């Protein structure tokens, strides 16, 4: 599955636009991560626990979007965008969406 944040893929032409596709996940941090984050916040620097949590969340959302696109018969997704929303205290949604298409070599 090819993914592009733009509306085209170099060397390919869109022969069919199928549908908007999306994938999302909602993740909450845990008390252990939060305690570590408080100390890192005071000292400065990257909070690796949150970096890892959000990286895993993005991958899961991408996997879900790709699964939906494949289920519709697409071989690519263009105009891929990410969005993050605050849901509740210590919980956020990661949403990825794009346009499922069929592309062929130019």
C-alpha cells in the first residue's frame, strides 16, 4: 500500500478514486508514565515514554486506515493527514485519514 501526504504519487496516475478512509485509536497514559513525565518535565528533555506511546498510536491508526483502504480494493491512499484530539484527562485520540485510490504506473 502506497501512502502519500499529497494528492499524487510520483510516477503513478490515479485511475480511480474510491472513498475517504480513516483509522483511529484512543490511548490513555498510565500512572507510571505520568510520574516519570512529571520528573522529566521538571528536569527538561524528551519524555520517551510518551514518545513511544504516541508512535505506537500513530502506527495502529495507520494500520487501521490501510486495512479499510485494502478492504475497498485500493492500492494507495493519498492526502494522508493526522489529527489529535483531547478526549478526557490523560486520554487522546489519534486519527489518520486520506483518500483511497487505485493508481497505475504512468
